[in-house]
């Protein structure tokens, strides 16, 4: 394409986006408000059914199918499509639940069967030990089930936390998300200032959570489901600098609109011959833990992004 024509096309595209973003923002915020006023369970069921029907028509379905075929070469085409149906269902439910995020937590310590949330005894003990030790910690997680739930738990029970967060690019949506997140842990926006903000939080004894299961252009090469991919080594690098504990945190979606939260015991990082945290080996170990989680509940992971490139 002629360079001048290409320049005009790019200018026109930016202008269209600038004009259209407020419309998208208005629609999204209106939907969030509508869902928030309605019944959470009914909207979640409806959103799950809707995405099961619509998702297979979207281009992301092909991405998800290719990812699953590569990860599970022994599964049949029918099994792959069944998993993808669950992926779309889970995504629809996450969107519907997001509008109720600050209301979703109803854990009852006396009778866990009464609410939507359950913990294992060991996970609870680890959570409270982190809260009470007055030390920073690194928490890694993945896009499983409703991955937003752990950041609700922390402030409810006195654990100082912050999560690395990519803000929506549309201003109206970003404002609505910030409003919903106002009762959760603090957030650290991704970008050039994120590493220094994370280090500052750790120096103050705050527990920092990071999702580590997506492609990262500046990442290091590790294996995920036997295939090389780029992964952010930030957890290992921070552990090397601060010598603080590392824990994995995951959410599992259960029948009956319930969730189970699990926290691993402290993960001992791999060390090199000098005794320092080995960045590559520790990042590979963390990636392996995430892989185990995904293998256990593949229909609850976000297969729809290009994890391998």
C-alpha cells in the first residue's frame, strides 16, 4: 500500500475508534447496571447459555480449538468441542458475575455449605498465616473459573494486598470497573511504572497477586503443555530480590453456582549454584503448576487467547 494512503487509513481508523469508543462504553456500562439490578444467578445462567451458542461463531473459537488440539492431542473432536462449550459458558458467567463482584462473597466460616464460597482447611490456615506474619508475599494465579474472587477475600479478612491489573482502554468501562473494584484489594496498573510500584508494595509488606498464564512479548521461554511459550518471569525476579514466599491461588467453579478457593503451600523456588533464585527454572516450575490446574479443569480456563506464538 502507498505510504501516504496507509497513513490516511491509520488516521481514519484512530478517528473512528475515538468516535466509537464512547458508544461502546455507554452500552457496556448500561449492561453492567442492568445486570447488577437483576438476579445474579439468572443472569449468569442466561449469559452462560448465550455464550455457548454465540461463542462457536466467533473467530476466537478457532483459536481455542487449535490450542486444545495442541494441548490434548489424544482427545477427540467431540471432546474438544465439549471443553470449548464449557469455556464459553464460564466466560459468560464471569461477565455476568462481574457486575455483582462486590456482592459475590458470602463465605460463612461456621457453615461453608450455606454460601457460595468454600475453602479447604489447609488453604484457610495458609491464608491467615500470610495475613498475620507481617511479611510480603507473591501470589500467582490464572484465568480459571471466576479469577476475580481472590481479590475480594483479602480485604474482607484484613490481608493487605494488591493485584497487577490491565485497565480497559475505554474510559467509561474503566471507570465502571474501578467503581466495582473499590471494595477489593488495591490495583497496580500495567505499564512502565508497574515494576517499581510492585517493588514499593512489597517493601511495605503488601501481598502482591499476578496472573501469570498469558503470552508476554518480553517474557522468557518456558514449556506449557509441552510447547514453548513466552511467560512473564516477574514472580521469580521479585522472589530473587525480596526472598519472600511464593504461593499459588486458584478458583474452581463448582455446581450450584458455588466456588472453591485454594492456596498452595509456600513454593520453594529453584536456586542456582550461588544460592540465588534461578529465574528460568522457577518460572518453569510456576508454569507447570498452572498447567496442572488447567489439566484438572480445562473447561474453566481461558483457551481463547493465543498462548503459543
